[in-house]
C-alpha cells in the first residue's frame, strides 16, 4: 500500500515537474488564488462567528433593559459586533437633537422631524458595517469565476501542444500526446479545485451577511421605537411639569 501511494504521489509530482512553462505559469497563478482564498475564508469564518456570538450576548442584555438611554450608558462594547456602535450612533444623534429645546417642543409634530434623522444615522452605520462585512469577498468572487477559465486556457494549450507534437509524424502513439493531455487535465483540475471552494464560501458568507444585516435592521427599528416613546414622554413631561 505504501509503495502504491508513493508511486501515485511520485506520478503526480512527475507530471507537475514536466508540465510546460505556460502550464506552470497558470498553476502558479491558481496556487496564489488558492492561498489567498483560503486565508480569506478562514479569516471571514472566524470574524463572522465572533460577530454573531457578540451580537447574541449583546441582545441578551438588551432584552433586559428598563430604559434604553440608561442601558446605552452601560452597554458592553465590542470591536466585532455592530449593535453596540449602532445603539451609540442612535443615542448620540437623539441627544444632539433632543438637546435643542428651543427648536423642538418634544411634541408629536417634533418627533416626526427628529426620528427620520435618527433613523438615517443608524442606516449610515448599517451601510458602513455592511462594507466592512463585504471586505475581501470580491476576491473570492473573482477567484471563483476566473479560475475555471484559467483552467480552460490550460486545457486548450495542452490540446494544442498535443496536436503540434504529432504534426508531421508518420505514426502517433500515447507517449507523444501524453504530455499535452497531462497538461490539459492537471490545469483543468487545478482550476476547479480553486474555484469550487471560493464559490461555495462566497455564497455562504453572503448568506451570513444577509442575516447580520437583518439583525441590525430589526435592532435599529426597536431602538427607534424606544427613542420615539422617550421623545413623547419628555413632551408630556414638559407639557405637564407637575406630573411624573
């Protein structure tokens, strides 16, 4: 068994070493694509797992809040999760607008002017987080789409080499056409080996990003609802200063 495995390994290595310079060039490009793709895949997998874990932890504490503004003062921070930053963005914008007491009376009409501005601030933050999540994924898309064509280019080159090798020969045997066919097959296989994981994980990460964006949108809606209620509560308190 060990002898057979060694023979097979040696055969593959022999094919790689005897490929044409053009095939070697394509294989080097595909190797670079593969190394970078797997580095991105491992990094993004770890990053998204950390984001989802921190989001769950944050939401568990958020559900226990008694007051949104008080919770925002003591909310846990996270470099990965976007929810703490999203909350801080909304509260900071709300405090800035609510502090302009000469312009806003905290009434029902004023809240319709304030809340769209707060919501827009949260939307900008979501867009910023989305760009951070999608960073480097374009390379996976490029590797997934370009690698098969590089493999196809190697296939065409290998077949052309085989035809050029048999040109003018009175008889054709396997030893003559084998090098070109080997080039074609190994480069084609290499292109697929690089493309398949890149496409699978690219689509997987897009799905995870979609889920994360949905979480941020639901969270921003909940925050906006709390701030709207707080705005109206302050309006009632200003209209009836003797009531609590």
